[in-house]
C-alpha cells in the first residue's frame, strides 16, 4: 500500500482517505487490498533479474527442443500461446503499477503545495 503523510496520519492511495495507523490496523481487507498485494508481488517478481534469466532459459530450452519435435506446428504454438498470454496479463500489471505511481506522485505534490503556504497554485508557462 502506498501512503503519503506527516505526523502519524497518512493518505491511503487505495482508498483516498486520511486514516491513522491505528485505524488502518482495524479495517477489514477488501478484494482491492488483496489485488494490490498480489499486483505488488507480481511487479516485484516480474521486474527481477531472476525473472529475466528464467525467461531466457525457457526460450533456450524451447529452441533446443525444436529438432526433437521436428519444428512442428504444436512446438511453435507452445511459445506463441505462452507469450501472448503473458503479454496480455503484463499490460494490466504495468498499467496498475503506473496508476499507483502516478497517484502517489500527485499525493506527494499536493502535500508539498499544502505545506508551503506561499506556493503559487497556478501553473505558469514561460514565454518562449
């Protein structure tokens, strides 16, 4: 769970509400919380060097078995199906991670603006 806050209170990225650490410990976990935990874990695993090395190893093993299966259509279908499914799922995983990062960045920027009372809240564009 990504949180932004100062002084014992934080704004939860998942729920968009301000809650203390004590309140967070007593709330019931929703399916969204479980999904976020799963998505975080998958992002960590998929972004590791071990995942990359495993993928390279699987491709090498698949390529090495080509002569055994005489480069049949079924042999080709295995890697095509696997890569299609993985790509489809990774698109959603990447989008989820990007949404969380973007939301956390906006929360942090909002907190900085609120902390600095003399901050100008309007965007100024330089004359080019």
